[in-house]
């Protein structure tokens, strides 16, 4: 195992820097795909033989997970998945990652929010030079389920409002991202 396969401080060679950047991109692209309901993008992030484990909701082939996602995601008005700490261990064309995550969900009526705090325990594989998920599982550390208090919008009238769809303002404001979404 190379130095890239340790959590201890070490000198990063150029390949390790590139690998870590590619893995970070993969993880953040997943968050974008989930929140914008870009299922075509999500399909590109997993290898064909990948597994996704979101037990107790779904555990099985990633293709089935993505097919199942609209069923569960349509029960939320909005979501925001974000990642924080990212610890990667790389061993040649295989890697593992512990990814700190927060997944915020707003009910369709806007009355409740559910927030899951946890970590993704990921296994990745590089095939034909491209890193993708091989096995993704979620570890729940804490959850919050609470009523949303009505309040002032603090003068936000006219501000672009996020949408869990291709109509999200980000696609208009970032033309390259909009073209990428349109490509499917």
C-alpha cells in the first residue's frame, strides 16, 4: 500500500492530489444530483456493478437505488445534501472514503424538516481512468425532526428560489451547468 493509503501525514505526489480531487468531485456531484433530482447525472457516478446501502430504505444495486429515488424524493419539497470532512485512503485503483454529511429535508407542506447527520462509508474504484462509487453506505449519527416556524422572509422577495428540478435558478445563472444538465 502506498503512502496514499494512510491517514497519517505524508507527502502527496501529483497522482494522489489528482485522485483526491477526483474523489471530492464525485462526492460533491452526488449531492448536487440528489438535490436537483438529476437522476441521469447520478447514474454516471456509480459503476454498473455498484451497490448503494441506504438501509433500512434501500440496499442493493445502485441502478435500483436510482430507480427508487424519485419515489422517496417526491415526498420532499426541498432537500440539501452537504458534505464536510472528507477522509480518503487510496490504494492504486481502489479507494475508501469517510465523508461527513448533513441531509436536510423539507416536507411537501413546508411544515416539518428532517435533518440527518452522519457519514458516508464509501468504496471507490478507478476504471479506465475514472473514479466512481463501487459501494456507498450511510451511517446515521443523529437525526432531527422538527416543526418549521413561520417567520419573516427578511426581505427575500425576488430572490431566486431553489427548486428540486431542472428549473432551479442555478442552471440559468451558471450556463455551463445548465448545458451539462440539458445534455442528460
